C-alpha cells in the first residue's frame, strides 16, 4: 500500500513539473543559504580559534599609559615610562612563568640584491616560550648574547621565502637599517594574528641590540610593551594585582594618582572574541533559516491549491474505499518528497557555493557533516509540518461534497 501511494505521489508531482520545481525552489534556496552561512561561520570561528591558540595562554600585555600635553590626552602608549628594570622586576613576581619585554617596529631588510619590509621585534628568549613559538632550525640567542647586544636574528617563514628564496638562511648576514645581523635561527610557522597580521613576517633580535642599534632616541631606554604569562589560569588575578602594585610603587604614584600604565588580560580578550564569533555563526545560521520557513509556507500554499484542484479525485478515492488516513498520507508524502528533493539539491548548491567562496582566498569556509545533517533534518521537518495542514484538509473532505465539486 505504501509503495502504491509513493508512486501516486510521484506521478502527481511529475504531472506538474514546473509547479513542483517552483515549490522546491524555496527549500533549495533555504538549505543552500543555511549550508553556506554555517560554512562561513565555522571557517571564521576556526580562524579565530587558530589565532587565539597561536597567541599563547594566560597572557597579559603591559603598555605605557596615556599622557597629557596642553590639555590633550593621548591614547595608550603615549608615554615612554616602561623600562627594562620594570620588566625584570615583574619577572621576579610569584606566579609569573615567562616575561618578555618588547620593542618593535617595521623596517626594510636587505640580503644581497633582495629586500623586504617586515616587523622587527626586540625581545628576549622568553618571548618564544610564552608565544609557544618553536625554532625549527638553528638556535635561540641566550642571556649572554642579550647582555652583550649581539647582532643575531631569528627569522620567520615569510622572510625565508622572500629574502632567501626558501633556502636555509642559517649563518647568512642580513642588514637591518644598515646594521649587519647574522641569522642564527628559523621560526616555525605561526599564521595570522587576531588583527589579521601575518606573524611569520617577523624578525626577532635581542632587545638590547634593538635598543642600541635600531631604536630611535626616544626608545633607547624604554619599551613599547611587556608581555607576561602566568603559571596557570588560577594565578592570573593574583599576577595582575601584583604587577599593578609593583609598577605603581616603581613609578612612585600616589594614592590619588591614576596608573601611568595599562594592563590588558589578553586571554580574556581572546575568549571574548571567540565567544562573539560563535554567536555570530549561530546568528548567520538563524538568519539563513528564515528562508527555510518561507520555503515551507510555499509548500503549504501549493499543496492547498493541489487539494482544491483534486477535490473530485479525492471524492472518487473515498467512494471506492480509501480511508481519510490514506488520503492524508498521500498528500503528506507529496509534501515530504518535495521538501527532501529540494533539500538535496540545496545541499549540493550550498557546498558548491562554499567552495566558490573559498576559491577567492578571502574567507575560510568549513562545510561540516553536522551542518548538512542539520539543514536536511530541519528542511524535512518543515516539509512535514507545513504539509500536514493541506493533507489533513484533504482527509476531512466528505465524499459526497467532494464528488459534487466542480
């Protein structure tokens, strides 16, 4: 019996091919939109999570505070009041695992006939530890080279590609602001940061060397920032409070004076960014799902028209013994077939659209099996939900009135 009804439902759909396709179109567009939006959302979320993982965990950034000049207040970093002494004092605090003082700027780097503009970071060996950034070739400069201001450098993967053509740079000499530096190590791949900057486009040199050889006069004795990593998540509040008390004491700030520095909890900011991205992914899926509801309404409207057109047919079926449940099942099968067929086509179009977006290289898209199953299940459920009312209306027709219908 079920097989017969299924064939009847297919026959009814094939008899009105254009109408059946137009009915499917709402589901096709809806499912394709859901698949594409969820793929974009998942891709963005993966990028953000990768960027967060590349930053390291339990991190703080200490920056110079704001300054006032002629009544005008500058932003964070306006002052140059963080020193290497501040950084070394922070390193001695309980709960601090790594401490990295930073002095960074962009500069042109020359090797032979090649040149490249990149970010130069002056810091210590702790920087690689707190960033979980391995050296895949060569070695990391040590404290002795820090103290003597050795002109050595660690280079990122982009530097290897653009200056050395992918060949090993170990032992080669590059020039930064006309100062010679020997390459002693190659950094592992790190990828993009949260702000979209390519972290592999970086050269790291000892802090003291950067201060003496590369920095302008205003930064010879000061730092742009200090990065600090706590031992664990539980120690973060204690470490932040200790750093604030220590710096206020070292900078001789009175109780009525504001901090002349800023401490940012980088881990909290990163987690907030991850949560925001997850919410945005859900919102994209929810917005796209509205088109599925529109498609379901289209199915209900067309099925109601079909019931009206086939009223005499329904009357004849009932007159020769068809039960209301049989009529209901037949029309419900038509609605489900339309919904599922539209869903399958929509999944294929959604996947194709995701690959088309990915091919542009501007967005990472991630099509998951769960998103396809979710879209399929929701589409089928909408087909059944919106198809039930027309099917039930057909089943409740009285045979005599149906046969009289013109």
